C-alpha cells in the first residue's frame, strides 16, 4: 500500500497560520514546493488543534473539486478553516451547526440553487447596468476625496476600502451614516486574525478570542439587518435587500437565520474581496509606470487589468469541502467524510496553468483563474466586482497623471479573506 504524502509539521503550521499569508512571496515559494511534490497532500492535526485535512494546491485539482458539487460538499463540516475550539464554539452558538452563518456558501443542492436564484438575476449584467450611474457617482466622489487628501495617501484606507463598501451598502439599502458600523463589523468578521484590522485594540488574540469577536460581529449584523428587513417588507424598493426581505422558498418566507446569512454574505463578501483586488491592481500599476501609461492611453486594456488583479491577489484564499463518497483526487485516495482545503492562492499561481504566475500581466490570455471559484458555487457577485473595478479605474485614470509607491505596502494576516491592508502612494493629478 502506497504511503500517503503528508506535510511536515512546519509546512502544516504555515498553511493555517494567518501570518504566512501576510508574507506573500515566502508563502508562494512554499506552495510551489508543496505542489511540485504532490498537488493533494495530507495535513495532519498539527499540535492537535485542528482536524486533519487534505490540502489541494494544483489548479486542475482545485477546478475538479469546485465543479463536482456531488462529491465535494459545503456541508456538514465548516467551509472555512477553523481550529477545534472555534468549531466547538460555533456549534454551541448555533445549536449544533459548524457554520456560524448559514448562507449560500454553506448550502448544498438542492437548497443552494433555490436560494441563489432569489437574487441571481439582480446581479446579472443587464440589471447592473441600471445602477451603473450610481456606481460611477460613488467612484467620482471617492476620487475627489483622494485628490483632496493627496498627494501622499494610503490607497487602501482612502480608496479601495471605502469605495466597494459604499457600493454594496447602497445595494443593500444601508444609509451612508451606518457605513462605519458596517465596516467595523466586516473587519471584525474577516480581519479578526490581524491586530490592525479587527478593531479590538488587542495586539495578540487567542483563537478563542478571535472566534468570540466574529460571533459578536455576526450577532450585531443580525440585529441590524432585522431592522432593514422590517422596513423593506413595509416599504420595498428596487434594492437587493428588498428582494431578500420579501423572498419565498418552497412557499414560505426565509427563516431568520437564512435571511440574515444572506445579508451578511452580501455585505461582507461584497466588500473586502473587491477592495483587495482594487488595491492589488493599483500597486501593480504604481510599480510599472509603462503599464500605467498604456492603460491610461488605451482603456480597452482595463478589462485585462481587472481580471489579472483578481487572479494575482486571490482575495478569497481558500474554502473547505467535505468528501461525500470515496474518490480519487490528484492520485490520492480520499475517504467519505474527509475534510479538504481548496487553496485558491496556490491554484492561481500554478505555473502549469499560468506562465510566470507571479508577474502581473494585464495582457494575460487566457486567464481562467479560480478567484471567483467555479461551478455551482461560483461567486454570485463576480459581474458586480468587475464593474466596480472598471468604473473606479476609469475615474482614476481620467484624473491621475502619475502614481508611484510612497512607502512599503503591507498585507493582512488572514487565512480566509486577505489582501493589502495598507498601500502608501504618491498621486500626481492630471
């Protein structure tokens, strides 16, 4: 019987360590080594703080898992990597579920598609064209504030952070005065592993404290959107919040847990991910004046800039899946009930799929990246993300003559959703 490839303890710890994802080049080096040895490898329960799982780093294997939703399930085990004590805390909070939030990313067929269809048309290009003018106005106001603050700015704090947050909150019907609260809750949910983002004032948090911080943010989100729901049922409008508040599945309104999960996944996932890709694109352009000049002169290149930024940054860094039946993947025998991590950072930097994957190449073609996932669970908001980024960069390129680094950029410490948390730039207006 062939031995099962298993990561050594050092690599196993690195894969689940939030700090590893802030040290980007070293992380990519590590993934290159792991992938070259086996694209599917076992990670034992390092230090007994987490369940054993399979790490999937190869592009083809991540694509296979993503498209086979019958063999690889989002339930019953958590879809985001968690330590044992975090899983126990979630089960205690929810009455048995490992998912702190019930949402599209935790559902399997047939319920997943029923819930996805509730808002799917809303996020298609035809409908998004109806709000393009509103998004463009938000982009222009964002650039106004950036130029007023310049020439030296932190692009994340002044542009790529607030811009997509404002867009998604407008879509959800959240008043502008409540956006700081939503930003804080988003950062607590996805920035809980980074002392600069979790809003806790604590430089070093234990895993239990991180879990409790996230749980508190979930409760606050739920309380806030309960009020939104009540309002949208009495006075529905054209926003997506009204669609969710008044939706019916199998003849019944959404239950409270599922409805709140819907709001939370749209509010949180629709913000941090686009922020990370936008900042990544701007960093690449700041370090490549020739590429900046080309796209400023030829806006047809913008689509390539946007797509490459999404691949290059891979804001959603992983998801977990549960094996539904015995199967083979990447030459390994997987058993029913096995837990596996599909790592998008590794897959989107697989040289077998992307030539010179660490190079930011706006002309990269084809660019079949996996940053939006694939198959039935492909990101619901992918068209919105692309539209937001294109509109913002059109506004930036119209009004900026030059952009250059003004200090060292820093990435967030996070295993799940990650990206730049600071990007110092010097902006010269047109």
